C-alpha cells in the first residue's frame, strides 16, 4: 500500500518540466518523421483542385495573389507551395502579384523554390509582377489590359520582354484567379474584379477569417476556398493521392498539432484517473 501511494504521489506531483519536454517532443517529431494524417478534403478544397485540373485541360495560365506577410506565413505559405506544385506538375503557367508591401519578397522566394523542384524557367513558365499600391485600380485595369498597371515585372524586366506574357492581356486569358491572404483583400477581388469581369475566383485564407467568405461561395462569386493549415493539408493530401507529389509543411503542421493535442488529452485522462484512484485509497484507509 505504501509503495502504491508513493507512486501515486510521484505521478501526481511530477515535475512540470517533464511534461513540457514530452509535449515539445510530440510537437517537434512530426517535422522530422513526416507522418501523413488522414484528412478528408472539404468540397470547397476539392473544387479548387478540380479547377486546377481544368486549367491544365484548357491550357490557360492562372493568377495567384500572394497577399500575405510574415505574420500569416505559417498558414498561407504552405497553401502557396502546394498550389504551385500542382500547377507546375501540370505545366500550368503562373502569374504572381502582390498587394501587401511587407510581404513582397516572400512570393518571389516561394515561387523560385517550387519552380526549381519542377525545373521551371522564370519568364517562360512563371512570372512575378511584384507589389503595386492602389489594388482597386490594378484589379480594374486587369480587366482591360494589365500593362496599364505593370510596365516591368518584379526583377525589373520590361513586360514586353517576357515570353509568357506576350499573348496575355486581361482576365479572359486566365483560367482562374487565386488570392492567398490574411486580410480582407479577397473581398476587393470580388468587388472590383469578379462582379465586373466574372472570372473564376478562389480564396486561400487564415482559419480565423474563413467565415467571412462562405456567403461568396453560396452566391457563386467564389468557386473554392482553402482555409488555414488544415485546408492546405487537405490539398496536399489530394495531390499526394492523385499525383504522387510529396506532402509538405501543412501536413507536417497538422500532424504536429494532432500529436500535441493527443498528448495533452492523455495527460488529462491519466491525471484524472490518478486523482480518483488516490481519493479512493484515502477513503478506504480511513
């Protein structure tokens, strides 16, 4: 009885630093082990995937707005990477742009990184236009001729010298437009672009802002929605199962969250069991 009480006391009063180390390991290990979490895609994530496949069939390029900065990088950059991997694997050309000044270089880094994985060439397979202020005017000009807003691309080359852009003028030359943002910029795309020019539009947003965009899905002004790291992991699962493209940061992030949550739940269950066992022993000993 004394030994049992001793063990109960030890477990109930275990050093909190031990708990912290175990939780740390449960969160960190998935980033090295790269486990795959079985996440079923929502219909809106599946819709984005299907639109990308349709873009490959129509042989039209797509636009991706990289409207995020370091504060939302963890959620939105995995989306950007998996969308680019899907596009490049299907030989879909990508035009990138940005309306967030302090995130300007992030898109260039991400596009170049993924392009190298697939041997894609800048100017031929993808182009990044960079940052411009006054997004409302840019979005309106894109409906007529995007050259009204952009005379050079991000690296300083004149638009006329970019092979990929030689036959591109406005939204009609693209299969769809995707905006990845932790701000309200997707609503600007709808207000100044979709409402007037009726192109297919997809949003990738942070999880906390997802509810703002469901009405646009119901109205048909958006054809798909990717929400937070979970949405990016759903998309990674689709490209993994259908195209055998390895999963990335989103799946590792979801595995990390899952393992961390499971460990915390297990600690809570064990703590409660030990508490009631000790209480029972105390009552019986009286």
